[in-house]
């Protein structure tokens, strides 16, 4: 064969397939500066843009030992020099292209429909020709001696599906370009407008492809050619390796799985997933003539065999229905497993038994530190929940600063049953709730297919016609195999919560008893797992899938500069603060290697070691604690308190109050009583210890935490990381530590405050990409960061903290105003004003005042006119202008009064008074309160900080320090006189609970509007109620799950206690004093 590509084109294809860093490593292999300047400049700029900030880019370049000039020069290289040796893959590609071009598309013995799904293949002729070329590369007869033609065809079907998913977009682009050059209107026509879509140009395009267009495609998309060779090699090696192993293991398979000792020929062979691991290897379902079906796993199955061996021994000890025990056949580096069929329960009694087993399985997985038990790994087989993959049992532990996640999220997960991924859970990051945890949990809440808008798949419509197009649709998760049913009727877990909890509690108590009696070691829990090599999940597989999807785009396959840039997105967490430990960098190098093959990496680690491996070779990274050690410690420390804590997580996961008794012991009519300063300080110190215990400290001295999202904001228990905010972030616990230091002088409290703010200070100094630093707001945004740093700095006498607070002025840019549509104290420019001015009070700075003035101008130009003709703010899209401190006009008015006092500019005062007039007109004489007009509010009149009387009064109590207008003082008097003399709020926390009301009373007392003692009496009643019930009441409705946050958790409650003891020493956070 003469070949298809000329020597010059081979060198262009190879050169352009290299990433920029590959070109930098071997500059002598390339001809210099052949690419035009504009293309080179765009390639460099797009690579640089991946890193978002100069500091992140600088750190990445330093890590690789290269400069910007090196990368710019690499962007100009696109052709291998004549002296450089061509890699083997370009010759293989030449052979493949020639083989494909020699085929007649009309004579291909291939269906254009998938044999299993019935899905029509786009560009079926080309994909089939490539698959046939791949089949021709299978060496010798060893495969055909083992596999039937039907089995080989099934594997070819799977190969075609993989080709389609990886490369359909570039085929589609070329096809559309082909049509547009001939009939532009048809190229962009709507398929729905045609009863019988034409195929004239599609047929011509296929003809062009087989007449040389396929070679053009490889030249236009060099990464397509490079990856195609890799995909074909992997597919062939996978089939050959499977055939060899099947042949070698046939006798053992027959002895293990065949009742009569005969399996017969393979009837069908079905890969069970699109993604592969270990250089293209896939898990496969294998069915034999003898009506025996097994699963082939191209990796070690010792963990699964051991897990079910232990479970089998536990069956005799547990007062729970026995678990189903699948049969395994472990081999050296791979293995076989009995196929577990998804089937229905026989009746509702079987459903009850299923859910008792589900609770028991959750307990065992939790104690074994068994992670990644998500929906693909769990099958409902009648009344049995069966984990069909145990490759993450006894998973090694990484400290949170070694993982590419918001560091706080993992804190609560690592300590709870949520780490198993069996339970549906929510999560909130960047102020957005995610349903991914619910959609992918092992135990489904419904059999309905779940869609996740943030994840998309490409779907081809009007396949193989002139109107063919690609649409992006939300990813769907089939949950039908993860929930029990009887005669087609599903039975949801929330209806069987008592059975789940009973199974969990019974198993937990049994394991404690077995441990204490010494019998647990004979069962092998967890000692049986010693020295087993198992999978380590360092980054979610879905993140790799998203990266591979991005790598399949036109631009990334067109040139290695963009291909490498897309992979580099995985490196960003190593340099933007999410990963603090540089020792884990080799993980990214391994990820990079596998992404270049369109494949997720599979890391592994022995259960009693920490060395991380890939493909059996250590990569130079160590986990912090061996998985077996974590499991042993968890079992050794297991007690009733932990059991009840985990039950709270289980209840919350299924949408029920974590503590079912909360509503029963909350007495809202508790009698106020006096309480001493010493008791309040003692209580604050106790709460501090709870807050501190909810954090983890890294090797670098930083502290991280996570918390539970209030139940009013999530239908099921959801976790959120401790970010840089005041609302649920680091500033809250830091303020508590600082206030304790200020009132006691004990150094540990100062140390804690500094430790928990380390990450925030680093983010401010490095100008990191963090939502709190690039959005407005006094609780969640820039104002929160500025206020937290400034006040903590003042309380612990650390001026550098106050100076860091002043740096926040640099973050107030025009871009931040473009995204501010709320304007209010909580999440808008008004809150930023309050934070900046509080920082300015402690560190006089023209830049702080200037930034606050910009916020004021933003507020002035974004008012709307009410029906009364007043100009105020619409802070929520689906509601009219609101009253209230957090999201209403009174909070914004307070910020503007503060700004007017600082700047002397009357326009801010005028706007504030117009807002006061709006508030005054909304006041209800009959309710002696201000209404909550949110469209969804169930209660029009509240008495709390965020909405209603106490917040209204607190804002005015702050304003009278700067102004004394009649409408202002009248409103304050209304709030004071309307305040109820008796009764407590249902909740205790600051935002919506009783301590928020205590803060208002405290301010009214300081102003002389009320006699002293009322605030102290109310805080005394709160402590009394806690003494009786055993817990403070917050909106997460939990007892044992600690919420360390400020506005919704223990930090704010304790801080108010200290404020009652020293109101002139400890600033009022609720008005950004």
C-alpha cells in the first residue's frame, strides 16, 4: 500500500495533535513559527483564560518550569520538523484511513440501528467502516475460537456507540458546512417543517467521505486521528485479553457457576458502561448457552468477594433478614461475578424486608468507610439491595485540602453516612442547590427518570438526512433498578423510613455488641480486608466525563493547543486555593495522561497503605490515612451517640426532620428570667467547643467546616461548605472566637479565629475567584468579608486583619454591579456599603469610602416607582418592593444613612428617607408590625431580624446614631411598643429566631428606649429551654448534627450571649456596627 498521507501531512497531523506543553517539552521537534500570528495569539489567549487570574496562571507556569514566552512560542508551532521521528500511531492511522476508503458504503454488512436500543446511528456508513477496519486488526484466530460472530458484532456495536459519542460533533460540523456551501437555507432549516426529510446532500456527503473526505477529516482534526488510533487499539486489546482469560478460566467458571459443569458457547456479550478504565477495558455481561450469566470485571474483585464473605458471616448474627450473597471467582488482577438481575418484590412484606436490609447495608457501609455506592453500583433484586461493585470499600482518607472540592463540604460528609452515597442528599455551592446527589444516590426516592439541567448530552435529530442536527438535552438518570416495586407499583423509601432506621439501628447495636464481646474479629469486620488493593475515587467520575465531553468539541479536536487547554481546567484547583498540598500534583499528571486517551483515570490503594497507584504503579502520592485504619477507628469509637447522629442524617436524607422530637419539646411560652454573665460566658464557651469540633484542621493550620442548609431552603437534608461569607461561612465562627478572646483573654479563642480565617485572608490577598469576593452583600458577599475581617481584627488586636478587610475595596468593580439585582443588605450593594464602612471605621481608607460611594450610586439608579409614587427597590423578581432588614427597604435605608453620614452627600439621605416613607405607609396599626409581602410567604407578619418588627426596630436603632428625623424615631417607637412582653420564637438562631429579637432589645436598652434587663431575661429563657430539651433549636431541625454557622447556627447564638454580657465591647453584627 502506498498510504494516504504525504510525509508533509503526517508531520502536520502529528504536530497539531500535540498540546502546548508537549510542544514546550520538545521544541526542537518542531519547525519554527509557521502558524499565522492571529491563530497563535488566540491559541495562547484561550490557554491563558483557563486559569481565570494572573496569580493562578503564574502558579501553573511556575509548577511546570515554563514561561509565558515559552507557551506563546509553542502556540506558533504546528508542524513536526523533518529531523523529528514520527510516532507509530501516524502510520497506523494511515493504514486505517486507507482501509476505510477502500470499502464501499453500499456493501457494508452492517445495520444502521443499534441491535439493543434500536437507536439509529448518525453517519452509520462511516462508523461501520471504521468498526470493520478495527475488527480486521484483531490478531489471529484466538478471538473467533472463543467468541461467536454475534458476540463480536455486539462488541462492534459498542465500539460504534463510543465513536459516535466521541466524534459525532465534528462529523456534524463538516456535514453542515458541506450542505451550507450548496444550499444555505436547507442547512439551517427546521426538521419539523418536513414530512419526509430529503437525503440528497447526505448521500453526497457520504460519497465524498469515502472518496477521500475521511483523510481530509483526519487532517482537519488531528486529535480525531490520534484518538481514533488509540480507541481502536484499546478495543482490539480488550477483546483479545477477554478471550484469552475466558479460555484460560473456562474450567474454573464451569465449576463455579454451572450446575451441570457445562457452560456452552457464549450466547451474548454486553459491555455494561460507556466509560472504560485501565486502557480501554470495560465490565461486561457474559451469557452462555447453559442459561448462565456472569459479569466479567477486568480488575481485581477481591474486595467484592471479601465483602460478601463478611456479609455472609454477619447474616448469622444480625436480627435482620439475610442478605443475598453473590458468587465470585477472583483471578489475578481480574475476576468474575454472578449476574444480579433486577426483579420486583413478591409483596409488600418483601418491601419491608428490603428496606430493613437497606438500613442495615447503610450501617455496614458507613462503618467500613465504603464510598461510591451510587445508583450504578446498586441493584434491587427482589427484596434484596445488592451492591454489585465493592471496589471502594475501606477507601483511603485524604484531608480536605488535598481534594479538588470546596474544602468544607467534605467535613460533614466524611463524618456521616452520606459518604457512602447510598442516601439521597442535597448540596449547595456558590449559593446554588444541586440535585445531583439525589439523582445518583444508591437508594432512589422514585423510579422516575431524573434530569439534571447542569449536565447535558448531545442528541442527534433527523438522523442521516439533510436536516440532521445536534441538540443538547439534560442528562437523564434511569432509577428504575434502584427502588423496590410490586406488580409495577413503586414503594418509596420515605414511606418505609421506620424500617430503614430499624435496620440501621439493629445492625449498629449488633456490631457494637460483637465488638465488645470480641467476636467481631472472627467475622472479619474489618480485618478481612487487609492488604486488598481497591479503587480510590479522588475526583468524581462525572467530572472526568464532563472533561471528555468538552474534549470532543470541534476546536479541541482541531488542534492540540485547545485540547490541552481543556484538560488544564482539571489543574486549576491546584492553584486557586482549593488544593493546598503540592504533594498531590502527580495525581493531575496521571489525569492528564488518561484524558489524552479519552478515559478516566483509575487510581487504587491497598486498604492498609496510603500509596496511590495507577495501573499498579505508585504515582508518588500518599493518602493521609489508610482506609482500613479509618474503618477500625470508626468501629472502635462506635457508640450510641454516633448512632443517633447518623440516624438524624438518614431521616434528613428522606425529607423528614432529622430530630423527630424537636417540635414536641419546644415551649414557645417559656418565662423570661435573669441569667448571670458567668453562666452566659460558660454557655458560650460550651457552644464554642461544639463549633470547634465541627471543624477540621489541615497540616497547614487552616480550619474547614460544612453545615446543613436550613430545611426552609431545601426539601431534604443538604450540605454546604463553609465559604468566606458571614451567613454560613468562616467569618461567623471566627467572630465567636474573637468575641470570646475579647471577653476572656484566653489565647485559644484568638488562635481559632485566626486559623479559620486563614483561607479567607489568602483569598483576599491573591484575589481568588470566590463568589463571596465577586458578589455584593452584607451576609454573603463583599460586605460580609470586609466586616468579618475588620471586626475580628479589632477584637483580637490584629491590625493585619483590618488591613486585609480594607483590600476588599479593590473587588468592587463595574462587573460586580452587573450581577447585583437584589440591592439589599443580605445579597446586594446595600450590604456591601455596611461592610465597607465598618472596615473604614477601623481602618480609615479613601478607597473603602470610594467603593461604598459606587455602591450608593448603584442603588440610586436602580429604584422603581411604587403605586404610591415612591422610589424604592424591587429586591426579589417575583415580589413587589419589600419591607424588612435583610431584603427590604429599611435595610437599604440604613445603609444609605450610614453612607450619607460618611460622605456628607444629601442625595443618599434623601433616598433613605423616601424608603422610610415607604416603610411607614406599609406599617399595620392593627398588627403593630410591618408586613412580609413576598409572593410565597405563609405569614404576613413576622417578628425577627430578617423580616418584621425586630429587624425594623434594629435598623432604626442604628440610624438614630446618625440622624434624628421624626419618621425615623416614630418607627423605632412603634417597634419598641409593639414588641411582645412574653413568649419565645420557635427557633433560637439569629436570622429568624429568638436571639435576633434579643439583639433588638439590647439595642433599644442601650438607647434608653427600654429599661435594662429585658434582653438578658430573654436569653435566660432560651438557655432554660435548652436545659430542659437538651438542645438549641435551629432551622435544620437537628439535635446532634452541629450547625456551626452564624445566622442559622450555634456561633450566632453564642455571640449574642457574649453581647448581653458586654454590649459596648462586642459589636452588633446584625447592624454591621
